[in-house]
């Protein structure tokens, strides 16, 4: 969803000590890269490396740590977690769909985003008016309430255009999923909430945090960023962005960052992640077919899994 909301350059992060605002900005830069829970939480449990079944199914993409196998009654769901600008994620999505030949493929997209990404989708709506200059700076000055949801959305779109210009392909896993779904005759299901609703909720969450003064106190940076050296000043280059992506392709790293966001900026967590987890889980529960592949950002896997039964008996196959 978001790679960075509160700063104009993805990797220009200040060195410690960080203010509360800067630390949250740092967490958002990572946790929202994959864009960006109730009762019981299901953790990732790929086939153990020592398992004979997993060794026998070594060619199965369902053994990948980014894939979870879920059950809803007689239905089976392969939940694929991705990083939204990772070519490896797009390749994994293709392999999972070819291997499982599902009845349906659910994407973390709404109609508006799908129309911009997918070749057979309906024509996109008219573009929003140009946003005010300095969206990020105005947010950091505490003026989020004056910004329109459309302006925030255009700021995020501008960031992804910058990443595309560096050679990354944002949303390539969704394009790959739609192409493979057509190849195997699976229905494509748009699973995400209307992006306009999410942007309004994001604007409101920022306003709530800024009004409460929650972004003004100092706190340590997210440990993951300090450990991986991602707090060093650096330009937004292909190699620097790729280094961050490699860190954030690990589910445990993403889980640490989303946990940090949930603890330190819960309104943002709910607007960007928690509410959308629930929405996509409902979409999956209502989807037709006995076998379904769901393609979502890694940050959404824990929340979506919590609505289903984790199927450890499937042993890397559906």
C-alpha cells in the first residue's frame, strides 16, 4: 500500500535519537510497504524442513514461508504474502496459482486500483485534482485535518511512480495473479476495501494522533531498523530501496514493524491494516469455490489468518 507516508524520500531516515513522530514515520516506511487481531492469532507454519512430506514436496511453492494454508469448512485457501514491489513475490504468486489451479484468486485490490493495474479491468475514474504542494511537510506540521483524502492518495501514488522510475514494478504480483487466473480459468475476486474509504480513515487517524500530541514525544526507533542499519542517511536509489525490501520480505520482520505501529500509533494501524484485514477476510469467506488463492501484503497475513483454521495437515499441497 504505502511505502512511505510522512517523508518525501523512502530512505532518508534521520539517525537516532528519534522523536516519537520520526520513529513512527520510520515504522510506517517499513510496515506499510506491503499495503501497509481478533480472538486467536495463527502464526506462519510452513512445512518443517525436516518433514519427509515437505522434502517430498520440495518443488511445491506451498512450502514457501510466505504461503499459509487455511481451511474454511470444505474449502482450502492458499494465502500468499507479498512485498508489493518485489519481483520474487510476483514469481511466487505465479507458481502458487499454476500449482493449485484454484477456482478463484482474491487480490488485495479494490475496483479503482484494479482498473489502473489490470489490463481487462474497467476504465479508471477521472484523476483527482492536483494535491497541495508539500503534503508530507503539512502532515508533519500537524495540518493533516486540512488535507483531502485525495491529496494524500496522490502523494502515495507519486511515491510509487518514483519507485517505478528506479526500475521497480509496483503491484506486479497482482498483474501476475490476474494473468495466471485467466490462464487456469479462475475467477478474479477484488478483495480490498474502497481505497477512498481507506484514505479518509488514514486522514482521520493522522489528525487524531496529531491532535492528541502522540507524535511529539521521543522514543527509541524500531529495533529492526537499528539492527539492519536502515537508520543511516541514504539516497533513494535502486540498491538502497532493494536492501530495505530484502529486510521486509521476511514475515517476522514485517510482524515486528506492524506490532510496533499497533503499539505506538494504533489509529494508523487500524486504518491501514486491522480494518482491511477484517474486510478481506469477509471477502474470502464469501468467495465461491473449493480452492482459493489469496494474494495480499505480508502485513495482512496475521490478521486474515485469525479468521480461519490453520490447516497443518495439508503438507504443502491443497
